[in-house]
C-alpha cells in the first residue's frame, strides 16, 4: 500500500531582520497558517510542514541541508512573504538536492483599500520579494515549478498537488532497486538502454538475476501457501470451470499461484520495487508469470515485459504519483489499429501482463495458449478497461539524454466482445487525432511499451521530467505535427550545446 501521507514537503518562508520583530512575528504566523491550510487541502496528498522563517544565509543553508538528509522530506515550497535579499540564498540553493516549488502568493487575497499603509506594504510584499527570489533561481539555472495565486485558490492548490505527487514519484526512485530476470528480448532496441547512466540520472539501480535464482525461490513455496492464495482468487475473481478445483486444468492455476508467491517473496527479500522478465528466458519455469505479474502490479510493483526496465521503473513511479486517486496505472503496449476513417482506434494490450488496477468490472481468471515462448499455457486475468481521459507515457534513451514522451488519449468502451482475444485490453483514440498522434509518437521515438494512466495528467509528468532534468514531449489536443517536428530539432540542438 502506497501512503503519501507519510511524506513531507517543507514550507520555507524568506524574510530579513530589516523589518523588526513585530513584522517577523506576523510573517511567522501567516506562514504557519498557510502551511497548515496546504497540509489539510484535499488536493495535496502529502503533509506540508512549516519551518521557521529564514532571515540569514546561515539559516537558509541549514534548513536546506536538513531537508537534503531528511528521508521523509520530498521537496521544498519557498515563499517570500517580505523582501528576502537573494544573495542570502546562493549558498543554500547551491546544495539543494530536493525538488523546489516557488509559491508566488500572499497572505491577504484582497488589498484592504481603506486601511492600507506603509506598514502593511512592508509586511506584505511578496509581489516584490518573490521577484528577487525568482531572479536568483533563474540566475543559478535551477529547475523549479512556479505556482501563482492565493493560497486558498483551488487552481493553485491543484498545481501544488500535482507537483507533490511528482515529487513523491521522484523520491521513490531514489535508491530504488529493480530486478531484471534474464536479459533484454533479443535484438530489440527501444527496451534496452544505458543502466549506468540511468542510475546516475534517476537514482534507481537495475541488476539482473538469472531465472534460476527465481525458480529456486518458487520451488520452496509450500502447499499451504498455494491453497491460501487460491482461496483468495476464488473470492476476488470469476474463475473458469476448467481452473476450479476438480477441473481439468486446476494444476495450472496452482502453478500460477506458486509462481506469484515465489515472485513476491523474491521481490520482498531483495527490496525490489519492480521487475522485468522475458519469454525468451524461462528455463525451469512451467508457464510465463502472467497473472502473477498482473496482481503484483496491482499491489504497487512496477513491471514491463521483455526486459524493459525503463518502463518497469516508470510504471512504479506512476503508481506512486497516482496513489489515492480514482483509476489506475498499468503496463501497456500499443498492439494493433482500427483504421476506420470514421472511428480510428488503437487497441492496447499485451500477451498477458496488464494490471487489474485499470479493470472495468470483475476480472475473470482464464487459461489460453500463448503462441510464443514454448511453455505451458499460462493463466491470466481477462478484463476490459473503461473509457475516459487517459495518457500513455514512455521513457526512451536517446543516447545523449533520456526523453519522456506522453500522448493524451481518450479511452472508449469496447464495442465488441472479442471472444477469441483472451487478454486484458483497452481501446483509445490518440489526441489530437489518430494520424497526427501516431505520427508524432513515431517522430519522437516513443516505445511500443508504455505506462498507461487513468489518473495522471501531463502536468504530473511534466513536473516529474523537470525534477529528473530530462526532455519532455507532450502530444495532446493542440499538437501540430510541423511544430512538434521543429521542437524536436530544437531540443536536439539544446542537448548538444548543453552536454555538460
């Protein structure tokens, strides 16, 4: 269970001793009230912690140093209630390791026309002080998000909430471990990449275990554990007759349960947050872990097939960012097209492993031939995915940088039963339209594997990309293909110039 309320964002207010103790007392009171309100806001899923007002370079340096080493702190919100001379911030900002949000707000929403005087002006001058702070952050070339608006403005709260979710996903990657059972699918390019550069850039590590290491753990699973998990299946799903107790293929369900227990044990013992596998490397396993991967993703693990560690990590990050929101986040693959001129659609699916967190209705447990891999018929969850706004996200390795690409889509209810397609599936219309959306994705180099999200937006992923300091490409309702192609060329120049 991912609980974002265990995480903190520190609210830091800048001022100076110039204004006297009475003004500083008011500044502290106002800051505490704002921080408390943000912490209680429904739009913000983490705790917002008030920190004492900083007034000197040493105080600024110390609070940022403390934030860097506090595990619960995932980012800083900075606000200049008064004027805070920005040279005071240089030393502190130079060591900042956590994401930064600059909240350009003020305590009072309205100007008190009848009573405003110079004392009020000196105390409430964020319109003045935040510009000073904004300059130094820009001068130091630091990434941050700027949110403008009153601290009770729902739009501003939603923007802060999106940033805190991105910060939670970024924090979750720091020190995370992902395990790759076997190697990349042979000869496939987009799922591979530089794992050393990824660890330097993203903070997570990817290491390989031979499938035999996993099989050893699977083979130690007890009969009692298998029976207990099958009882859980019976309560949660519609199981086809052949897989039920006494059915001709019940042993396959038992094998699926055994694989799931072994996989979960391996991940827990190794402290892993996600994994990949490939059907080309299953020596010692009876069937591909289809249902096991689906259920483990539903618990919060990242996953992607064919050794695609970048997507497995992205799925995990999306699950953290979307924790507590309606809808789910899942591994996905663009599979085939419906090129009806009046109703063009993409059919998204995978051989087996689509996360039940995005299921519409109660999944069924079925068994069918896979057609590839040379193993026994695998058990899987079969379901449709509901319509609605969604997005697909892909991280690719461009050689000199990583690129995060998203395509906003409109998912639609399945229009046919698909009786001979025994996999989880979803239909969607890419924005801005089928031809432009698909062409833009291909020009950008987007992978066929993605993280599919029902509850995240471009804002969440853009904030996340900013924290990671990687390129971000959005394909949405307003995308023009010629403009996007030019932007990709400009980005290439930018990253060539900024190799360092």
